[in-house]
């Protein structure tokens, strides 16, 4: 019986630790999501103003 109680205590501690990790990662994901949204908005504003200037992929530079 004591062995089962020890294993149960270990499992409970593991679940608590994992719960803390998941909660911390959830907060980090929320923060990163907000930052990506801000960057997307900023890039959208920059594109709307026509001051992009970065050539991506197969786009030809303006001097061609």
C-alpha cells in the first residue's frame, strides 16, 4: 500500500509541474500572438503607404 501511495504522490507532483508548464506556455503563446498581430498590422500599414521597398521571392526590383 505504501508503494502505491508513493507512486501516487509522485504522479500528483508530476501533474502539478506539467500544469505549471502548460500555464506558462499559454501565457507565452498569448504574448507572441499579440506581437505577431502587431507586426502584421504594422507591415500592412507600411504596405498601404507604399514604402515597402523589400523585394520578396520572384518579384523584380523596380530598376528592371
